C-alpha cells in the first residue's frame, strides 16, 4: 500500500519549532491497529488520519501508544495540509468529525483559527503522588475530562520544572498541564504539558490543553482574548478566545516533509 504522510510543525511560523504532527489523508477507512502502527512508526506526539466525507472529513488522532479524544496541533496540521495541497480552497471551511464532535477551522491570512469545545477545569484535591511527581509548590489543582491542571507560583517555576516523568505517568489521567501567569508582557499565560501515560513525556505545544487553560485564565484575568506561550524546548504561540462554550484556538503551521509509506 502506497500512502503519503506529511509531517507538519504546528503553532509556529518556522520549521523545527512548535509541535510536529503526522497527517495522512486516506483513500478509504483503515483498521485502528494499522493506524496505531503508523503512529508508532512516526513516533510523534500525534499522527492524524483523515477520510473524506460528503460534509467534511472523519478525523482520528493516535499517539505512539493510544488513540486520543482530542488533539489541537494535529487538527491544525490537518487543516494546513488540506489547504496547502489544494484538497480544499483557501476560502473553504475545514470540517472534521471527531470523537469530540464537529471541529471546524478557517484560514485567516497566515493563521488558522479552530473552533474547539471549552473544557473548564473543576477544582479538586491533588491526587496521591502528583505533588511528589512535580516536585514544585502549586497554588491550584483542577481537572477537566482528560487532564489535571496545576497552577505554579511563577513563569520561572513552569520553565524550570523537572518532573519525575515515571512517577507522573502513574497519575491516572491522560496528562498534566502546568501553568502560570506570564512574566513576558507579550503573553498572558504560559504552560507545559506532560502525558507519559500516553507515550508523550512532554508535548511541545498542546492545543487540547488550551481548551482547559483558556476558560481558566479567562476567568482569572477577566479577559476573553489572550495570547499564550507553551514553554517547551521547541516552544509555541497560540491566540485563544472564549466564545461561549467554545474556545477559538489560532496558530500557524509549516510543512517540513512529505514521505511515502510503501507496503
């Protein structure tokens, strides 16, 4: 079987930054086991698989070890690929049917704006082992459907955090978001995201985490439009906006390579 696979860096305007995602536009449905094998072979935080439908595309995301319910950077990469390759005209809306419902994207000049569900966290007691795994003082712990959200005391604390990845992988969630108010005036808040239980020790830039971060910081800062920075080694910038029960996530993307799967 010959299949094109694109590798696209998301939430960045230059190659080798942001978050890389694999994108496959399939000619027909594929077995989940085959898609999981491809994602494992790609060894990126997510690989996206699309199937054209009359009203858009079915979209599924796989980490190297599991399928996930929501992924922002691979959705951004998918929309970028569809417009760049001419599958969609630049004026057409990209529509994705996913495990998290209908997600849409529009091309806004050099940026892509995605409409995602808001996932506001609820304050909860810190689960056993979380404080020890993070090794840092925190001022808030919350949880959404998939992840824990932990606010640290400062941007410096977020940037210098060195969690025990093995211990963090034993916390029974998809991942842990750490965040703080930004010290840099260009941004409103910063974050990092760890999901070792799903084969991603640290995700470079995580769109789905901002479905939780955006309502959290919108409430704290009394703002609906914000600029966020994910402070991983690669780094990434997102514009975020609360829109009722939805979050608008905007970012840029760059195609890094196109390869052909043979066999």
